């Protein structure tokens, strides 16, 4: 009698069950990886904007402001701008005038949001002077995109910035 080569239904069901289990285990990890990637990308982009603003202030001997609430509505909705403050209008020192050069306009990625921004006076804006020094004693920008994803940027008194992270987002947990 001749045997036909092939798979039995039991063998096919076993392989399908194994594939189903592997898929169930990897899908949450892919989502976590994607969320972390988006947060890292947004943090690096913002860090680059701060570094460019500082370098521009020194190179062009001007004041550069990075503003995280450009429409001044007290909402941190993810928009930010960097512009050269010409200092002509002392009434609107922190607000971009039409004649002031825009260096960068950005928006955070889809599910990334500002957790906290604090610079001199607790306001969501930073100014680099002609020496590249920030107003006040520096400050920080903290971002999140979920309960377990926190990254931020610390700007020290010398104007240098560095990327930090935290597992909880709590005060004192940023490294």
C-alpha cells in the first residue's frame, strides 16, 4: 500500500496554536517598543532644538527664546517655537513679533505630551543670552507617552542640556 506524504490535522492545529501563542507574546512588546521609540525621538528632537538655539545665540550674539506655549493660552498642547528676540519691544519680551526671526517651529509626536516644563519663574520658556547662558538657573522639560515611559531634558546653569529618564516620572527619580 502506498503512503501519501503530508500533515495530519493534529500537526497543523499544533503549529497554529504555537504561532498563536508566539504572536500573543510579541504584540505587546512591539507596542511598548514603538511607544518608547516615539518618546526617544521626540526627546532627541527637542534636545537638538535647544542645542541649536544656544549655539545660534552665541554665534550671532543675540538672544534666542524657546517657547513651549507659543500661543500663550496656558495650555501645553505640544507646540513649541525657537526665535531670535531682537529686544525692540520691551512690552512683549517673551512673545515673538512678526519682525523677529523664527528659527524652529515644532510639535510633539502624536501620543507624546509635556509632563512638566519649568524654567526661571516656573514658566514654560527658556531664553539663551549672547553667551549661551539660560535665564535663571536653567530648568527642565519632562515628556511622557504612557504610564511607564518618561524622558526629559535638564538644562544646567551653564546652558548645557542633557537627556534624562525616569521609570516613574516622580520628583527626584530623573537620571
